[in-house]
C-alpha cells in the first residue's frame, strides 16, 4: 500500500537493520487520511460491522493496536478499490471474508 503511505519501510545493510521501521512517505497522503477517517468513524459506532470485526481479529492476531489499525486501513482501501472497480455495493463480507462470496 505504498500508494497510500501505509507501507512499512525498513532500511537494511546486509543482515543488519539501519534505523527503525517507519511508514513510507511516498504516495498519496489523502488516501491515508481518508482511510484513517473511515477507521475512526467505524470505531465510534456501537454495533459490530465488517471493518470493526476485521480490526478486532487483527488486534488479537498482532497484539498491537497500531499494527491492527494499519492493517484495517489497508483493508478499507482495498475494499473501496474493489467496490469502485467492480461497480458493486459495499458488503461486510468483502472486509471479513465471511459469508457470501464475491461474484466472479
């Protein structure tokens, strides 16, 4: 997801890491801001939905709030792209992978 500044960048020399990991500065910052705005809005809702469910599963898997949020932001952008590309309506199963399958 480097196009949206959500890619993790590591600089290495041989087998040693130079500096720490950080998010890429390449790409469109508006995409990153949009995914963060959607994420924040979804997390404020009381009901569980596809995005919130994805975040909670990612949080259990990674045990890190930042990594879970970034994973979820990437998923939001991927689903938005798929909905736009395929000219379909949003469905929670596009995010969670549960339930109905996407039409071919």
